[in-house]
C-alpha cells in the first residue's frame, strides 16, 4: 500500500487547536487531547494512495481545486497531488452550507 506525504497547513492545525481549547475550557481536558490525536490520525489516513475524495462543493474551495472529506461534524479540505496531500482547512460542516 503506497502512502503520500501529508502536509498540514497552519490554518488547519490552528482550527483543530481551537476546537480542543473550547472543549478543554469546558473542563474536559482528556476529551480535548483525544480529539486532537484522533483528528491528526485521520489526516494521516488520507495518505493512502487508494483513497480519493470528490472535489469540494463549496464554491470558494471548488475554485481552489480542493477535495473534501467529512470528519465527525467537520469538513477537511485538502489539495491532492500524486505524491502529497496538503490539508488546508478544517471547519465545522454547518458553516459551509
């Protein structure tokens, strides 16, 4: 099974951190840590060369040639290359539609 390199832009990493900070402020530090760990594990799973997701429907992201995939209640937008994926955005799905 081939793997692509995964690059995570600051915008996506910061968005995951914001969710974790929110959860942690609610007194659920372990849940926040688990959320971050699982999100980054999910990002790594996108490196599988056999997986390709559809282009985003959100107009701005579609114009940037992003591909989208759902993760829990969030949408992950990334650029797809043969040897690398670049994770660009991590946003609550309800904000896109």
